[in-house]
C-alpha cells in the first residue's frame, strides 16, 4: 500500500486549432494525482488522499482514477470547485503552467481529513502545490511531523515560482519537509529557483545532511544525480528518447522510483548505499523515458515497463 497525499486538478492543455484559434483539452492532472496513477499502473496498491470537487472536473478526476484502479476510499468529497492549470507547450514541447487556484478544493485540508492517514501507513508520498499552499499546507506539515520516523515519507516539492511567493520563506518550509522525509526527489529547475547559483552537488549534500536516506535530482537528458546514506554522490544517465512532451515526466519518475524502492526493503530508519539504490533510480529513468515518448501524463503499465527493461 502506498498512500499519496495532495492535489488532483485539471490540466487545460493548449493545442493550435486548424483554423488558427487555440483550443484547450481538459486532462486529469496534478503531481500527486499523477504519481498515484503511475503507481497503480505499475501494479502497486495506490490509495489517493485528495480533495475531489463535486463539480464536472471533479467527477472527471474521480472517474479517471477509478479507471486506473486507484483506491479513493479515503478521498474527500469537497464542496469547493476544482483547481485548473492552463498548460502551454513551447517549440520543444516543454510545459509551462498558469494556475487558477483561489478558493479551490485542493488547499482546504483540515486536521480531521488528514487523520484519515493511518498512523501505521507504510509509505506516504506527498509534495507539490498542496504541501506549500495555505490554508492546508500547515495542517499537512503537522501531520507529516506526526508520521515521521515510523512511515517512509517521500517528498517532491515540484516548485512553481509564480505561486511560492518570497523565496526565503519557501526554502525554509521546503527544508522542514525534507527533514521529515526518507526519500526526496526534485528537478534541476527546482534547485535553480531555490538556491540560485548553487551547483547541484552542493544541494544534494545540503539536503542529505537534513536527514533523508536518499536525495535524487532529475536533470533532463543528463539523467539523475543522487546521494544516499553513504554520502557518495553519483549520477544515473538518462535514456535516449524522442520527446513528445514533458507533461508528467517528473511524476512518472517519482512513481517509478517509489515502485522500485519498495522492492529494496527501504524503511523509515534503514540506510542503503548508492550502489544498492542505483538500480531503482535507473528504473525510474526508464519509466520517465517511456512517459515523455508519448503525449501527456501517460505513464507506462507494468507490462510496458517489463517489455522495455532491455532498452538502452
């Protein structure tokens, strides 16, 4: 069982119309939502704790999760509207996002709702907008503090500079969450905003010193840089792939990483070396490569991953 906590929103992806005007296609999205979908497709029991609106977009999100066999038994039926992200793709098919989130469902977490996460949850993944958007972020942080040390906590800050406000406060919050976590994943773009001018190797050591057993930073075609309990940084190369678009790539990597780490026996208090964890990161790179090779946040199934294992 993997519990996933955070936002489930709608991506309105822009596509040029044949006659000139831009049209928008509504796709289920949100980083934690995508991770839950990715885990379920890989054959894991994925239980999503999201605040799903009762509006049309909320119903679309619920139906998509159920089609992908995500467990929604702990999800909250929320009266607020769904969050919407307008996704723009540049000439290289890299995505940028504009969010419509004022008063929407994803940020209104209460202590009672978060108590649905059992104290003996084996693995809880969270991060992204819900982990640093008030009013719910404070409640999430307090619940993570209660679970730290007995639950494997994985965290992906998924930085969105336009939404985070003042940098120093954002860094302080994110570093507090990192200190509670067992596994941390971020992107090179995340680090560039959090610590301008700092090289990735320095940030790896900075975050590792806060306590996580594994810190991974994805770096596009350069692969993923990581440091584990032996404090010896290493890099896992990326997979050659023709990129269709990058929507959901980081979330697919996160799902692939959790899926692979579950097979290593990683626990909240275990400390594995980089050599022990390198194969898990390599498998996560493969999951991400399969995702960027097709349109949208469309992570692979277990069968597709197995068929691609010898891809180099």
